[in-house]
C-alpha cells in the first residue's frame, strides 16, 4: 500500500542553502516528504535555481505585468492562491526575508496550513535582524538557531527545536554566520522530519524545545 507523502511548500528570498539541505535530505532518503513547490518574493533568488535543478516547481512573485515591484499585499495574495492549489501539509519559511502581514496569517488559517520559520538565534533571544552581531556585542557564549511556529508577531511563535554552539573568542560575524548556517542545515530537515512523522506538533507539551548541541 502506498502512503500519501507529507507535502511541504517552501518560501525563500535568497541563496536557498536551507532549501538545498531539504532537497539533499530527501534525495538521500532520510527525509520522506515531497516539496510541492517553492515561492520566492525575489526573482533573482538563487534558491529558484536550486529548485529548478532539483525538478521542483518554483515561482517568483516579484513583479506585476508592468514590471513594477509587487506590493507586499499582492505578493501575499498570489502566494496564498498558489498554496491553495498545491495543498501542502506544512509551509516552511527557509530564508524568507520579508515580514508577513496579519492578512497572510488569516489566509494560512483558512487553508488550515501550519507554517514554521527558521531563525538564526536561540529564541526568544535576538528576534529580528543582525543576530550574530548582537550576540558578539553582548559577549554571549551560546548562540545557535531555532525553528518556531510562524505567528503574526515577529519570531515570537512557539519554539519547536533549537541547535546551539559555543561562541569562540576568535569568532566574528562572518564565522558565526557560517557556523550557524551549518547548524541550520541539520536542524531544519530534522524538524521537518519530526513534524512529518507526527513526533512533534505545535501542541506537543515539551518542557523545553528539542535541542541539539553541535560543535561546528
Ligand atoms: C538563514 O540564516 C535563516 O536563518 C535566515 O536567513 C538565512 C537564509 O539562508 N532566516 P539561505 O537562503 O537558506 O542560505
């Protein structure tokens, strides 16, 4: 008997190395989900090339028919209409660099579509941008990344999983960015795997987030 695959859609804006980590995990047979499509708000995102190379449907909603940049609202309307067609079980924000509006969240709710976001800090610390710089300025010894439920409030939804590293005295923004990226490439596929298997849900009453401690 063949099982219906757990389907995910991915929102991206840039390089897409985390999308690549998902693609690679699927190809390696360690993540049994299907990526039904990739949506970008940036027509030049390398993530779109990665999707095409993997034979995954990818769409950029970036310009209108007159080549003018799409408004945030227009992007969100188009993305929601596309998600309605694809009917994924989960929406994954992997390097999606734009804040979504409450209307988008309502749209996801109407589609009954849960969404997760990957963020380069140990939430609830350092919501928003420039996380590596802020960790260094504060002299923190621990840093890492989190996968959390997407909600209306920026980087504030329930934390599902985290991976952490120890900041070294030699670290700078660039090295931390690289080291956290390495963590993200392990954390995101693992979290999607947990969700697809039903081992983790947004209602799972975990006392602490599932946490990996890597030394990278
Ligand atoms: C990641 O660091 C992610 O945490 C942040 O944006 C970056 C995206 O990287 N939200 P990539 O596009 O997946 O390479």
